[in-house]
C-alpha cells in the first residue's frame, strides 16, 4: 500500500461528509414523497437498469449528466428545471453513489435534494413498484441510454 498524500481523503471519508449534508430517506419515505410530487432520479447506467429493473415514473439522468441537467442556469438543464427548490430524491443501485450525487446537487444550490438509503435494492426489497426495462416505464433525460435496448 502506498502512503496517502497529505490532505487526501478516503472514499469512506468523502461519503461520510456527503451524507452529513443530506436528510437521507428510506425507500418507503421516498415512495410517499414521490406521491406528494417529489422527483425520483435514477442515476444508474442502462446495464444496471436492464439487469434488475426500474422504478416506474422515475427520471433517468445518468450520473455523468446529473449536474448539467439539474443546474437551473445550465443550457443543458431539463426543460422543467426552473429553480432551486425541487424535491429531488436520487437513487443508484445500493445508495452509495447517490449520496455523492445528491451532495453535488447541494453544491449547485438544490438544498432539498437527497438520496434514498439502500437505493434500488432497498426499494425492490420493500415491495414497492418496479418495472422491467422493456416496459419503458421511466422518463429518459437527454443523454440517458435506454435500458430496453440491452
């Protein structure tokens, strides 16, 4: 093992710092908030969505496009993103990458953004609605690959 450079953090440190900034929610709370108008944001790549499924009604914004699609002043933002107050609940496969992504949305000023504890795996385990990718039950943001082609 090589010595860590001065000032470098471990991924565990970075993750803990990101999560300290968030009011993370369980899958059940995410489901309830979604029913009240929150947006579920799926940042998983198409291959993961094709393999295990999707959450119907979620918006797919793959991780490499996230900040551009949700920055209210970005020319690449989603058409319905017009301010800094939307309730965005980001999820990934198991709730790790989504914490980092939600913290990045906070950096953009989207202070109501958070992530779902346990990600898609927790949602599915809770028996909440899921769909096969072939059902095309999600909204794809520009640049997001459709999972049903896999």
